[in-house]
């Protein structure tokens, strides 16, 4: 910061400036101006409910609203506990929204609409990204359905993967969402394919844990587990 300089003039256009009529002139850079002045008027604070909002016109309750006109208001325009990043409104409690896209649902899981089409073409078509809830004892995994939630309240559910050559480079997601009487979710290969878990080959893998995603990628004639929450190696086949 530059040295403070003084001006002996006591007034400028009839206005008394500074202590004892002196003008205290300080040279600041544009970045310092932004940090000090713009930061002061940008509109940020902790809400009465304890949440944080930052940006012109931002509003929240217990959550966070970050960005110009970022708000977390329900359908009655009442501030709620949610997260909005970037301009837009998030009306759903305990979810995370990025501009106009909901990223995380209230239970902490990824919104299936945000799971990309693993063929590399971005978010998949409506058929590819549709979330299926399955409860039959044996379920054939469709090449056109990427995400499944398993309901095993009445029986074990076995999911049979398609052959790798039919779905090369796609990623399929499975989650045990409901369970009773110790029933489990098992994911099995089809044909002569194998499932690779931490470098070991299996014919099937089993998960007994609720709420965690298991993701497999089809590649070079084999299935590779790339997200392995809740897999119990002792029950693999």
C-alpha cells in the first residue's frame, strides 16, 4: 500500500474532509477495491436460523445459498434448510442443487438424472437414465436401464448382468434400498463373463448393506466393480 499523503486544503466543494481538515488519500489496487468495497456491499451473512447466504438477493434458512439470486424457498416462499449453488431456487428440503440441476437427494444419494450415460455422450436418454425399483427373485438387467434400486423385503433379489459385448463401456448402478429378514442383493454375470473385484475374479457379488451404490463397468469382456460400497467378499461366488 502507498504512503499516506496529505492535502492542506480544508474543503472540497464546501465539504470538510478528514480530521483537522486534512485529506487522507490512499492508493489501492483494483483487487483491493474488490476485496474491501465490493465484499462489503455484496450481501452475505448468517441467517437467523444459522445458515449462510452469499450474493445479491440470496436467501436461506439453516442451509446455504451461494450466488446472485440463489435461494432456498419452499413453494410458499418460506426459507428452508437446503443448498442452492448458483442462481436459482431449491424448494426441496435437505437436497443440493447446482443452478437448475438437483445433484443430491434428501437421503444423500445422487439424483439418478445426474448419472451420466457412460458411453461418453453426456447425460443419457430418458430410457438410459431411468431408475428402476426391482423386487423379483431374479431380474434380468436391461441394456437400456443404468440404475436399479433393489427391494428385498420378501426375498433375495438376484440381478443378472447383460453380456459385456452388448454394453461395452457402460456403467450400471445398483443399490439395496429395502430389506427384511436378512435378504440380500446379488449381482451375477451372464454367459462366460467374470466380475473383477480388487483384481479378483468372481461369478457374482453380494451386498447386505442398505443405501449404498454398487457400480460396475463393462470393459474388454469383463465386468469391473468401480464403486464397491457394501460388498461382502465372504458371500461372493
